[in-house]
DNA sequence: TTGTATTAGGCAATCGATTTCTTGAATACA
DNA sequence: TGTATTCAAGAAATCGATTGCCTAATACAA
C-alpha cells in the first residue's frame, strides 16, 4: 500500500490537516512541525495522491488533446509544443485521436470530459455546421481551444495559421523569382485549401497578373494525387514555369511528375510547397515551402487554454480570441535559380 | 455543477448505491428500477466522475507513455499504436517526453506515478547501469514495460526490434542483389548501433565474405553525418558497391554523397536504410529499408502492459517477457537493379 | 485584570463514487 | 403455519486528500 498523509500524521502525532498544510506550504505552521513533517515525508518516500486531491479541488491538472492523427508530423509537433508549454504549469496531456471520424471524436471528447480534464485542445474533424460537440463541452463549462481547423459559426478561441497568407507568400515568392506562368495545385479540403487558393489569387491580383483557369488543378492531399495533378497541369499551355502547391506531399509528387517529363526543377519550373514537413530538405530536390509555425500553434493554444483555465469566472465579456500565426517562407533548392 | 449519482438518486427516491449498481450493471436490481435510473441518467446527461471512481477502485484507466521525443516519427507511431491498443480496454494515455534527459525522465516518471497511472511504457534514456528509476517504479508496484531500448541488468518486460536481424537482413539483401563490396555506415548509439553492425558482420560471415575494416565507417544518426560518413567510405578501395546504413536518415545522406560524386544509385552502389520512416518513398531515390515493425512494438507493449495490469497478483513466478519484433525488408528503388 | 489579536493546529464535513454488510419483504418449501 | 431462501435495496464505511471553522495558548494593549 502506498504511503498516505495519514501515515505521516500518525507517526508524528499530528493531524492530516497539518500534514496537508505543510505539503502545500499553506496555512500557519510552526517551523518545527514543518520540518518534522517534511522530514518524515521524505523518509517514507511520500508521494501525493493526485486523484484524491483532484476529487476535492476539482482540478486534475490534466488537459485533453484531441487530434485527428498524431502520427502526422504536423500534429506530432503540436502535441510536443502543447506538452512543453503546459508542463511548467504542472499540467499533463492526455492524447486522443479521432482518425478523422466525427463520431469517434465525440465519444473521445466525452470520455476525456468524464476524466475531468481541466481543458481541451481540439483539431476537430466535425463536419461544417455540426456544433453539438462544442455545445456539449460548453454546457459542461470546460474551457477549450480549437486549433488548425476553424469551425464556422462557433464563438470559440482558435489558434491556427493564416492560410490565405500561405497561398500569398508562396505565390509572391514565385513572382519574385521571375515566374510568369504560375499554377496552383489545390487541395481537397474545403476550408483550408480554399483559403490557400484564395491567397494564390490575391497574390496574382496584387501584381496585376492573370492566369488561365486551367492553371488551377486539383492536387489532392498526397504525393500520389499531387503527381497526377501535376501531369494535368503540365498539359496546360503555355506550360507553367512556377507552381504553388496545397502542401508538401503534393509538391513532392508534383516534382516527380516534372522530373519524369525530363524537365528540371527549378530551372524549368519552380515548385513551392506548404507545411515544411520534416525531411523537406532531404528530398530529390529540397523543397521551398511555407512554414506554418507548427510549434507556435501548439504553444499559443496551450497558453490560451492555461489562461482560460486560470480564471475561475469564465469571462463572458471578452470575445474569444482568434490567433492567426503568420507563416514564413523557407527557401530551398526548388525555387532557387 | 455537474450531475452526480446523488442527483439521480434524490430525484428517484433511491440510494446512490442503487444508482451506482445500475450504472455498472452489477448487483441485483429490478428491471423497473434499472429502467428508471437509466432513464433519469440519460435525461440529466449524467457522466461518471472518473476521478471519484478511481479514488476508491484504485484504477485510473490511464497509462503513462514516457518517450524521449514523440515528434520523431518512430515514437509518434508507437504512441498511436499504444493509444489504439489500449482504447478498447477503456484506457487513456498520458504522454510525457524526456528530451533524452535522464533527470527529466525520472521526474516525469515520478509525476506520472503521482497521478496514479495504472502502468507505464517507457523508452528510457537512462544511462547504462542506472537502475534507480526502475527500482522506484517496482517499489511502487506499478507495472511497466520497456520499449525500444533494453536496459542491461534489469528484469523487466521489454518489447523491441531485433537489431541484429536488421543488420543481417539489410546486408543479406545486398548480397542477394549481387553486391560484393559491402560497407556499413554505423550509428553512434552503443547498444542498438552495435547490434546492427553485428548483424552486418554475421551476414557477411554466413556467406563466407570478408570486408576490409575500412568498410565500416561512423555515419552518425542524421543525414548530415551520413553524408560525411559516406564521403569517407567512398575513399575506400575498391569502392563499395553496396552500403547498409544504421538508419534511414543516414542512408539518405549517403545517397546524396554518392549522387554528388556522379555515381548512380542503385546502378553503381546499392543503399539500404533501416527504420522505414514516413516519406521513404518520396525521396530522390526511394529507399530500400528494413521496417522495424514500429506499430507492432507499440501494440505488443500495450498488450503486455494490459496483461500485467490485469493480474492483481504480480506473478513473480514467470520471468518477465522479452519480445523481439522481427524486422522486414522493404525493397524500393535504391537496391533494385 | 480584562479584553483583543495572533498563532498553531485540529475537528468535521466534503468531494463522488464503490464495497461490504444488513435488512425487510416476498416467495418457496416442509 | 412456520421456517428457509431469495431478492431488491439501502446504511455505513472507505478511498486520500482539502476546506472552513473552531479552539487553546500565548502575546499584547488598555
């Protein structure tokens, strides 16, 4: 059986209350008693039972992190940043993943709440306009922060990257590198992909450029689909001399397609990805990409959550913060000419 | 305030005990009462308070996963496999990472134990012969399983990959592909790297081959060091026509070095990595590698832990299991000729 | 001397469940 | 009819802490 405060109290002929107070540095305790308690606690290798404490304080010092998939480097890095940020506050992170399944996401969220987590960070895969999950969480008055994927029509704190800026940055970089026929391999995802596409268009517009509609092609979200998308894009005339891609895997697929046609990257065609995934610099042609500040997303989200957990009274007054991380262009081989 | 069993009991004029029994499907309860309780619970959106339950049952249905770094795809995948495996048992996973810092690892383990986790899975970064951490855990009688890195002199369940087999498989594959001058870029890590090196030597010996000592070169553990290692290896005479590498990043660096000298992979030199990291097939030359069954490691470790948590009496009788996952060769471009 | 503060520490209730033991009523059996 | 058995439900103790209020002792001021 583990050592409890009772054991210490009994040994020292004091009450558990006294022990508890000493161990929390709280209340008025004489130096002598304090020393005795501390001493005995150390001797017995006493460790607090956090479950018991949590029951009465209603704080578990645990947050839930609900992601679609933490194998993906993007989410893995977020997880690390979150864990790192909350650690100094004495918090731990319970992970959970939904595999992009809205039902599973709800049941996992439920189960995290049952464990009395003090807060939640969610990259939700709920379909648009399905707010039940969030309403439930709100009803339980558990603070939460959304990340990566904003939910339309929801008043909730959010941390994500500025996807329009990503599209803009990538495209402007191509323009700066002298590309004049700039295509875009767009992604499948409605929200994010659409915004990156919009950024692409904005950049063009800002520079008074117009591209044929055949320059925007669906590139899916993986290297396979990126490859196929690029094949299609390469049939456009004039052949593009620059491509901005929905994400890195798509860009990698695109580069393959280009090389397979005996064209050169970046000599004939420049390629920009987005995401700055690990190993981006180990590829056939190291990929210029837009870094989406993954660490920052995790860290800011965690900070925001800590803040909201901190204030007991959920201040209805202030509107929930939305934080947009500014992406940053990372130039590598694939556009350097 | 959240709904408790009390609320249900009061509403129905029954005792909490009855409610508790119904909700756990335990004890003798009449169909009528059961229905009433269930009904009311649903109406009030009752959710169990797991903290309270844990206090008395001494089960938190939570395990701790202590890794050096879960940003690394290897560990990320293990984390996923673990979470997936324990989910059906009603378990959740608290993650913690040590950043390869033994001190931090100890304090994190401590803090996980204070949270009353039911078990621990650890990829430890304790230096050799420092068993204090594990002795501590054992003293608390919390089941644990080591993964990836075995700890010498410790009687503890372990799940990892057979590293000798990795070296052997890689090298035998090169032999099968007709390579006759086979080098090895070894890693820095004493335990694992040494075993892979040994596997390399075994394979050669099994086929009656002998290589000059200059064929074994330190390749570090990243692509940068792998690049440099390969440069050195390329100065050996005769120039190797096959290289087995400590891990994938090293192999990727090696391929770069080879290509930079205007040699062709696999035509002039075959390269085999180890680890089968994500994106291995997106590289300049898709990399033949030895898959180390990452998922399996996580899954088996989790199963083992569930098993040990299951039996109340820690059976001292059976010696702790050591499970070695058999690696598997994945052939891609870099050796296909 | 009396009254008021201050200090050190403990009592009892509480958090929200589970567990063990009882109890009273209904039913079965002799 | 009397006794044994079964059944549904509850009382009380418990898990290991925290919290608010109380008390006794000492110090200080009037």
